[in-house]
C-alpha cells in the first residue's frame, strides 16, 4: 500500500487525515486477516514517529523520510515524490525480487510513486483515486481554490499507467471513464466498508446521551469532518441560524456539535467557522470541538438526532456510513458517493442544494417528526450492514488476483 500524504495511523478529522486514512487501515487489517502481508508506505511528518510501526498482525506501516518532517502542505509534496520513491525502493531492495505481489496506491500522489515502483518490481499497479481534481473543480465551494493543472496531468498519467482502477461507486467509475478516458474494462467498483463492531446502535440514543452528558430532550445535529470549504460546515451553521429565526423557542433544545479541525484551504482561516458562529449569535448553540477517537465518535453518532454531511463533493462519504451503522439518520448533500452511501427517503435524506434555506427545511422537518426519524434510523442500521469491511477486502483481494493473472498472461 502507498499512502504518501497521510499516514493511516493519524487521527481522522484534521490536517490531511480523513476517510482515506480509515480506508487504508481497515482494508489492510482485513487483508491481513486473510493471510496477506501488508506494508503501508507513508511520508514521515514528525520526529516522534517511529520509522516502522506494527499496526496490526500482518500490517506494517513504514514512515519514509522525504523532505522536512513538518511545514510541508500537501500541495508541496510533488517536489518530494522522488525522495519518497527512493526511500521506498531502498526498503524493497532488502528483499528478494519477488517479495511484493501488488502495489496498491491511494490518491494521485501515491499513484505517481506506485507507477514507478510497480514498474521496477514488475508487479501490477492497482490504484484508488479517492478524490479527483476534475470532479472537485466542477463542484468548488464559493471562494475555494481550484486544483492546479499539474494535479490533473498527474492523475491522467496514473489512470493510464494503472493495471486496475478501484472506484468507490458506479458514479465514480463513470467519472473516470468520461473525464479521464479510463478503459472501462480496467475500472472496478468496490464500495468502502464500515467497522460494524465499533459503529453500531449499542443501547440506543438515550444510553449514549446519558454517557456523554447530553440532555435527553435536546435536539442534536452533528457534523463530523475536516473544517474546510469542501466539507461545508458553514451550511449547517447557517441552517441552524435559520431554524432559530423561524422558531426562537427551539433555542433551549437545539445543539449543533462539530467534531473536526482545520484542513486544506480551511487551514488558512482556522477560525472561520467559529467566527461565523459568533457572527450569527450561536455561541450557546454550536460547539466546535477537535476530532475524537473511534469509540467516542460512535457514541456521538448514537447521541445525535441527525448527522449532517453537506459536502460539495465526496467520493463516498464514510461519515454517512458510520452514522447509519449507529442507527442515526443522515441528511446529506446529493453529490458524488453520498448518493450511494445514503438511500434517499430510506436511511436518510439527500438535499440537492447547498442553500442553507433548503437545509433548514430538511433538518427542521425531520426534527419535528420523531416517528419518521426513528423509521429512517432503523433502516439506516440495516443498510449499513451491507457495507462491512470484510466485503470490501474480499472484492479487493479478487482484484489483486485478477491483476496478477492478467500480467502473467502478458496483458494488463
């Protein structure tokens, strides 16, 4: 596995750590449970990181020195890909020529490294995009900066070099084919999974609220994710302000909890969300807190009435899946992979707009209808059970076999 710009061991929700970190670590664990020895190569970003970490039985994370440990943004990393590749290949040189069977790269930066590495070892390159510049640029948040042409070119090269491309959804497969000219025969759809052991109803909302100290009669809206324009936490804050403008008496019960830290272009204005909260006079309603570890995150999902995912684009949206696994309905933007993660009207509600007025209407309607919320929550938990990581691992392992067989036969 190659994950250049973010270690799977980092806490999701801040910096560059998000759903991809969860994906790489959970997939690696599940593959290891099936007898596959997995090595994850990622860039070292702190002197406190051990060069080699055993993340689980059969899963080794290698932190590769490539440039200064701190102070490099993701946008600076193309200049360090040569150094990273050299470090990776030095590790590979300690083994026999046939030690590695497949290179699976994640995100375009890793794809560039994987391209050279797979060619050097004469093994298949399997690549997962996770996000794509052309898609992101088509769905930019107001004021957000577009991805540069260099990334678009780099992604195009990886698409052409990969033996197989893994798409999270059928929509992502179509984007790879239509926007990047990918060969449909080399694109496979494998949805991500959810840790059903950690994310589950487990006693329900009342018990979770008691454990967290949340009033039983509160109306709780939850946002989980990195604080950046792409994720649109401002839409939820603006919608909350509109809910209270329409029904001032709701203020005594309404609680909006945001779990996340500044990331991406949001890091340039780390206090933008709290400034918005103050400007709307919502200091007593909205709480912005750092991300939390997984077991505590599951408790927050259970305690919430609704989880909001207003992103301008998501390749899938693991937050939506985790929330549903905890039997909490999701209100999500009807974009990208969220259209697959959330079944509109079944496990949640999709909003085909980022207009706070539309979000206020959707959220308010569900807050005022506890019977509908309960029905959506029950079906949400059922739906999430179809997305266990074991299925993702089995399907991915089959792709590895397919790629190896094709290469052995002289094809891609």
